[in-house]
C-alpha cells in the first residue's frame, strides 16, 4: 500500500508577527522568508525525525488503550484474621 506524504506549511507572516515584525511593510520580506525556510530545513535532523516517529507510535498506542480501557475496582481490605504467636 502506497501512502502519500503531507507537506508541512508554515505561515511566515504569522511567525514574524509573533515577534512584532510585519512582513507586509518590510523591504526585506522575501529574504526573511527565504532565510526562515533555510533555517527550518537545517533543523530537520535524524534525531528530530526519529522523535516524530516515536511520538506518533506512542500517540497511536495511547489512543488504542483509551478506547478499550475498563476501570477496575479494587475493594479495600478490611480487618482480617491475624497470626498471633
């Protein structure tokens, strides 16, 4: 079975607005976006990819266990027979 990959898109305008920079008014908006794209591509490391695979696997397991989980009731122990010597 062949699966299609998904493209991750980041809104550069929104990202820069978080720090108060409006790219609409900036004469270097294109350079800012290009630099952000380049830096983000460099941040994608083998460790990051492995962490995302691990996170997805853990997320899938967590979802499965929540669906079939039935809470068990434990009866509290009350005074019982004691051994006296």
